[in-house]
C-alpha cells in the first residue's frame, strides 16, 4: 500500500520504527508497502495521528449527475478545494471577508457553520464538504462564502466543462 510507504517516509522513520508504532512486525510493514497485505484502517489512522499526520478518506468514485447545473456546482466546489489546498490562507481570508459581509443575513446557522469550517483545524471536514456530494450539505453550499476564490476565466472553463460532461 503506497500510503503506508508515504506516511512512513513523511514521518522520517524506518520500517522497523514504523512497525513498532504500528504494533506489527517489520516484515508486515514491508508487505503493506509492497501491496501483498493491507493494514487495519483504524490502526493506520491512529498511527498517522501519532505521527502528526491526518488521513482523509474520499470515495473512490462519485456517480456523475445528469443535471448540468449540478455538474457545474461540483466542478466549482472541487476547484475551490484545489485553491484551499494550494493557498489556504487566501481562501480562508476571502471566506471570512465574505462572511462578514453576510453577517446580518437570516441564514445564521449556515454562517456559524462556515465560520467553524474555516478554522484551520477543520480543513479535512471543509474539504469533504466541498468535494463529496451530500444532500445534507446542499443548503450549506448554496450559501458558500467563497465568491472571488475562482477567477472568471476559471469559471468559464468550468461552465464549458459542465456542458461537455
């Protein structure tokens, strides 16, 4: 499993040290890294946390929508997520600025949820909200504070891509 190898290398530890922290033998770690064996997911997440790394799980595949507007929205939120990963300070600054402008509006529960999600500690959850289609987050996304994160040329490109899908 390439993830075990990446996690171990990012942590700067040997297979033997990783095995000790993981509670398995060094040959088991070697088998994980070669793909001959898979680690227990819960244990892997726990070891990652001990190594000061986060594991974010995303679906292997998302069923595409037949609705063009929904396809555009999904592409837009994915692009916002890309910007968040590449320049989190800028995206958070824009989000907070927009939330301040919206502060007197009636969708206060959404406002509070966006404020919570924009906290750097909640980045994995924010990425999940932006990237994984979920009926539970539809209302929240409709009040997105990310106007200005994606440039107009990027939006036009996404609109064209939503037509072709």
